[in-house]
C-alpha cells in the first residue's frame, strides 16, 4: 500500500517550528519526570485522540528506549495492567482527564491533582502539564495533515 500524507511537511511553510519543537522537547526532558513517563503519556494521548501516527511514533520511541512490549501494549488498558508504577498511573490518568470530557464535573478535579502532587513536585507537575500540552499541539497536525506513520521525521510527509 502506498501511503502519503494529505499535506506537505509544515516545516516547508514554518521552518521555525523545528527549532521550537526541539527546544520544547529539550526543556521537558529536564529529569523532573522520567523520559519513559513522557513517552507513556504521549502514547496514551495518541490513543485517546485516535491518531495512528502518534501511536506508531510513540510506540517506536518507547521500544528504542528499551520499554517492554507488555508495557507499550498495555498503555491502552493501564488501569488494570500490572506493569505501571503509581506515579505513571497518575500521569496517565491526568492525561486522560485533560483529553476526555467529563459531563459530571471538571476534567481535573482537586482529588486527581492531589494524587498527582503526591508523586510529583511543582516542577515535575509543570513538566507533566507541558508534556500533555506538547502532544496536544501536534494532534491536529497528525489528524489533519496525516503524516506517514512509521516514517522518519523529515520523510513523513509528501514532497
């Protein structure tokens, strides 16, 4: 099957985005939360929004980082999977809360925030918040532009 993106690489029109994205990634990999947690959160958000591009990309990043297939596969069912630490669970729950409408109240209730604060200090909470924001910035890029899943950056869009 010949897969192509809907749009060409956005860097063609917005070359500044590459530097901005690299700077943001560098800022977020500040050791306040594990890189694995960042990858798990990005993967879960990709799953929630139904982005094949993000789920394939984040799964690949996690594999290259040495994550097990069990943990990668179980992100979709993290609540009852035995593979995750409590801090990872609360990070995944926070990502889900941000990405999922809650008709019964606010998306991030105080109780969830308090559980997150029990595992993460203020810098780590801001890092986790911006990790979620980072992937959410790229959700429309993936859903509208449809970069090619599994293709390396720079080769994931049509010319």
